[in-house]
């Protein structure tokens, strides 16, 4: 797979994507099961395995050292805690990693988009979205956020008050 270097237009579109994400005009959703697997640019096996592995090992140790009921109750309790707490926390961390990877640089964004498991949605109209890897995120950004691709000049707007002479100017005249 050859890496295609981005041209100026690609970089402008990417800049608009970052600005829209920063201003929360684009909402990012992820398919946890697709994006959190081996081969994904943001996959960390320890992040996925430790919340399951540690309680399982402790539960087995309790079964072997204390009694079966104590170990099984511990495991069931930890499964409930995992489902209600750790899974949500891991999902949020994966979402944050995906956002960071997208905003890190153009190549990381392209790599993650081509891997799949993400959806960009227009925050103002939830019916407008783009699914990776089938969808074209560049086209989505151009259609919805083209105004972010243009640099707006920083000009000071003069008000009528700025044009009026000050009291000192009136007296000296």
C-alpha cells in the first residue's frame, strides 16, 4: 500500500474537519467492536484485557484458596461492575483516542478512517452523516463545512462611535 502525500486541497479539507470537530459541529461516533480490535491504529490489548483478566484471576484464586461460592460471587460481582462501569469508561477512552488520532495529523486520520468503525454526523442535522470506510469524509466536510476551509481576514470593524471625534478633538477644533 503506497502512502499518498496529501495535496493542498486535502490539507484544507482536513483543517476544516479539525475546526468542525473542535467547535463540535461534527459529532464522532464509533463502532466499538470494529474499532477496538487487533489491527486498529488505536487498539491497545491491555486496555481491553486487564479489566476482564484481573478479576478472573482473582476469582480463580478465591475458588482455589477459599471456596467456590466466594470465588463465583466475586466474579459475578466484577462482571456487573465491568458492564456498568469499566465498559463505558473504555468506550469513552477509545472515542477520545479516535478523536486524538483524527486531529493528530492527516495521515493518522486517513489510516483510522480507512480501517473503519467510525461515523461523522452533522451536529445540526443528525440525518447527514458519513460512515467509514465506505463514505468519503472529504466530500462530507466540503458539503457541510466548506466555510471552514476559507481563511477569514481579521479586520477590525469600525463602529459609528469610533468614527465620531472625541471630546478633546471637539474642543481643539
